[in-house]
């Protein structure tokens, strides 16, 4: 009991409890920057999941997070760029033209391996092949322009590059066939593989010409003619302005026509027909097939 005249004990200032409660409430609110980062990550995960659902292709976990996975639109653009460059630039007399052509083709190979879910170890092998081929081709062409041994150098460069170009249709077709649901990227991948066959045969024609005693067309021609002849042959247009004259050249030309048409009317047509059917109709058909 307080005596008379005793001073009261000091207490907390007015409003201190209310301020403490407000501070505690503010501390519980999430950081806006952290919330934005979480929302962005959630959106990226939803897009990745949606892409996986659209393709429904079995993918190795080691390559599932690639940004270029199933980006066959980029592969098609690079293949078209290769065709345009090879159709306009005569690489037989241009060191830089040859270097640019092989560099773009090498970039197409690198992008195709990433888009086709090739395993990292195999991708490194392809990258090394591209590096060695591009650098080796540049050195060989420069050396041949100075030393006058263009024929042997061209054979080595084109022979090495032919191996690299043969890989593109294989890896693209392998990945496209794994797409359980056909989308736009699937169709673009099939078209890119088809056009790459023409690019590969153009290189094959140049290699045959360099290895044969008689020119491929009976007379020397610019390298742009080989790409033109390859596109005319695979499309079976047959203008007749350039004709293969040696037995090996004729065999190569006819094989391109046959392989190109078989690939077009079977593989590409199959992919396009599945795409035209639509996912809804495909699911209905699968349900009907599964019904007892």
C-alpha cells in the first residue's frame, strides 16, 4: 500500500504497445522483391510444364532443362540460312565465303543437337567436331590458295564436313519421332530434316567431283551449282540445265531423288497428318482403340 506522497512507478509511454503490434505485423509481410521472384519462377515452371505436356516426349533428366530443347524453328532458320549462303556464295574462290558457310552449318549442328535432346557428352563431341572442321577448313583453304594444292585440301575439308552434315537429319528425326503429341515444333523439325538432306547431298556432290577424274557435270562449275542441283533433284523438278555425267554422280543423284521422295511422302506426311488431326481427335481415337 502506497503511502501518502509516494511517487507512482513509471510505465510504458502511451501508444508503445500499439506501435509494437504494428511493427510485428509489418515484419510478417513478405518482401515484394522475393514475391516477384517467386512469381517469375512459377511462371517459368508453368511454361516448361506446358511445353512438356505439348510434346509428351521422353527426355533424359540431364537435358530436360535446356532452353533450346525442341526449338526446331531455330534449326529450320539456320538450315534455310545455309541454303541461301550456299546458293549465293561460290566458296571455291572465296576463303571467307567458305568459312562463313561452314560456320553457319556448324551452328545449325550445335543447335540441332541441343534441340534434339542429345546427351551432354555427345554434344561435346559434336562441338569438337564442328570446331575442328571449321578451323581445319579455314586453314586448308587458306593453305591451298597460297600453295596451289586446292584439290587435295578441298577433298579433306569437304570429306570431314560431310560427316558433320550427315548427323543433322538423324538427330532431328530421332527426336521428332519421340513426340507423342505433334505440335508446330514437330512439323518444323521434320521440314528441317528434309531440307538438310538436300544440303548434305550438295556437299556429297562436291566431294565426288573432287575425287573423280572427270568433273561431276562434265565441266568445272561454281559451288553454287551443287546446291541448286541438289534442290532440283530432291524436289524431282529436273530442269535439265545441269546433268550428272559420271556413273558415281548419277548414282548419287538418283539416290537423293529416291530418298528425298520417300522421306517426304512417308515421314513428313505422317507428321503433318498427325498434326492436322489435332490433339482432341487423337485422344478420342486412342480412347476408342483402348476400349474393350
